[in-house]
C-alpha cells in the first residue's frame, strides 16, 4: 500500500511540474551604432524562435525552457520516489555584440529552448534551427536568411529580400515591399512553398517541384527553352551532359532579379498581394 501511495505521489508531482511553465531568461542588448541597421544571427539545436519588429532601438531577448513530460521510467524510479525534482530552468542564453553584429544562442543539447526576440524594424537576420521548432519573423525590413531543418518557416509583412530553406516543413512568406534588385530563394524538400508578393514585383522565376504542382495568380510568361542545362567537364577529363531540367521558367511583370521556388514533395504557390 505504501508503495502504491509513493507511486501515486510521484505521478501527481510529475504532472504538476509538467503543467507549470518555467519563467523565462531575459536580456536587453544594444547595437554598437544604433543609427545604422545591425545584423542579428540566432541559432538553436533544439527549439524554435519568433522575431518581431518594434519601434525601439535595442534587441530584447526572451528565452524559455519548453516543459517536457517526464518519462514513465523516470516517474517510477525507486531512487526518486517521494523526492522532489529541482528542475534546472536556466536556458544558458548568450548574447554577443561586436561592430553592429549580434549573435544569440542558448544551451539546448539535452533540452528544448524557445526564443522570442524583439528587434528594430531595420535589421538583417540570419536564423537557423535544427530540431523541434518553427521559425517566425514579422515586420522586419532588411535581408533575411532562414534555415530550418525540421520545422516550418513563416515570414510575415516583411520588406527587403528573403532566402529560406526548410527541409521537412512548409515555407510561408508575405512581403510588404520587395528589394527590387535582390535575387531570392525559397526551397523546401518535404513541404509547400507559399509566397505572396506585392502586385508590382518583377522577377525571373524558376519553379520546380518533383511531386507537386505550381500555382500562381500572376500572369507568368513562360520560357520554353530556359530549362536546358549544360554541364561540360571534358577539359578536366570528365563528361559532357545536356539535359532538360524538370522546372518551369517564367517572367513576372516582364522580368527582374532571379527568384527560385523549389520543393521535392510539395506544391508551389506564388500569390499576388493586394
């Protein structure tokens, strides 16, 4: 009976601990020269991040441990029965700044940490996540590079240029304004690519999907011969290869910088905003 009560107590304590959200770590850091746009680089091994623009000049960083349910083995371990687990809730959040470049990271080897970052509106971003988290960006004006191996990418109401890669999830991007001369790329392996541009955007588009379809409400002037690819390695003792690539090339509003839209197992949507 005593063993049953101890087990029940351990289970109830574990459930209570799981339901309590740990407090976040918070840091505020300024760029060396707030008068000019900075560059922010953030990366996580386990976790996700949300970056939102605001009217301030400093970068406000909040990092929070994501609560994890204890395993059954942990809850029934005889050595731990009747004892209270004192969780390590510090995220190991680190922020470094030098010459208007800021780097943000956290200790996520054996746990999951989520970042919420408020940034000045004019800023360039380089963001990456590996496992168990999405990347979200909102309201930023600048150059944005995002890489997420096992989560989605959602970029909303941004101005400038975007290079985005998501290996196992969707990419969704909406532009308020586009940098007119910047090439861009939106590539997923196992997800949809959905991009909304201002009506006046000009682009030379390459659209490729192996197991999906391409849709657009822009008038796209297709180029039939543009998908021929030549590879000549004969000068180095290699081979010559000429192939017709499984891709669609076309001009949007008469053409402009190159834009790549690619997915292996998904659909492509190129939308005209209002």
